[in-house]
C-alpha cells in the first residue's frame, strides 16, 4: 500500500541489522529463502479432466484417489515448452511430489538417499492417496472399483434368502450375464432377453434357475 516491495525492503537492510537478529530468526530466514529458491524451480502443474482427456495424454494422464480426492488429471508444463526427458522421468518416479508441489521435493533427490521421505511420499507410502498413470484397458477394473466409471446397468438377483447386486459397465458384460442361462430359459424369457439386448433401455425382469430353486433377476439402466 505504501509502494514498497519485499525486494526493496531487503535491499535496504544493512548487514548489521541481520547480525542483531537471533540465531533462530536467521535460521528461519535462511530456510525460507532456500525454500523460495527451490519453489521457483517447479516445472509442472496438473489439471483435472475427463477420462478421455487423461487417456489422450498417454503416460502424462492418470487418476488420483484417496485423501486428495478421486478424479482424473494430467500433467502439463508450467511454461509453454514440452517436458524434457529428465522431467518426464521425475514425474514417473515422484508422482506425488509433482502433483502436490510441481516438482520432486528436495529430499527426494538427495543422492545419499539417507534422509526421511517428504510428506508427499509418506502419504503415498501409507496409501493415504495413490496415483495411476497411463490409464486404459488394463486399468478399467480399478477405475470401476473407485467409481470413476459409472455402470451402464445394475442387476439385482434374489433367490430365497440369497440376494446380490452387480454393476454392469459395457455391452459385453451385459451379454455375459445371459450366456449360461439361455438354454434353461423358457420361450417368454428368451423373447424378453432378445428384445432387451437389441435395445437395452428401461428394465428387464426374468426368472432363472438357481440350484434347486428359481430366482428373479432384475436389470435396469443406471441413471445418475
């Protein structure tokens, strides 16, 4: 408000003023300066996105789950330049740090490797949060388990005291639900199943054998 900047104030502070400060104050000041210098080296940031966008980014796209929230994201450079090979390697090896701080924490790059892990890595080590990069067919199941991918249909089945609810995510899975039952179904159920598979909207209820008794399977579209 007075037209002063921190830079101009620091430039006007004579060394004798610094000498009069306590050792604790000087140590804290030195730490803050080192931290500021390190923070300026941050080279990446992340953006939340859709699954399609994360897949399009290849190895730079993925998802995070846990205490940091559960969502898709991708890394991008803080500048307009592309990532260097070294920067990409650091993202893969220190994903948690890059996500939270834009670069690996200094202690993670310690050549000796004797220091304690940073808070970013500690959270990842104890599964407070975790990351999956380069998503695609091989990660589809884990994405469903985390409810990042919503099911297309829900099947509930009840036979006597037994009941179960399953989520169905694609047409192939929907067809698999009927593969083992077609030979045991009556004509009426077969007609209903065929019509539903041709246009799987709305609801379908069929009676199917379950051991020595019958059960009722109910299929319905999943609607948010």
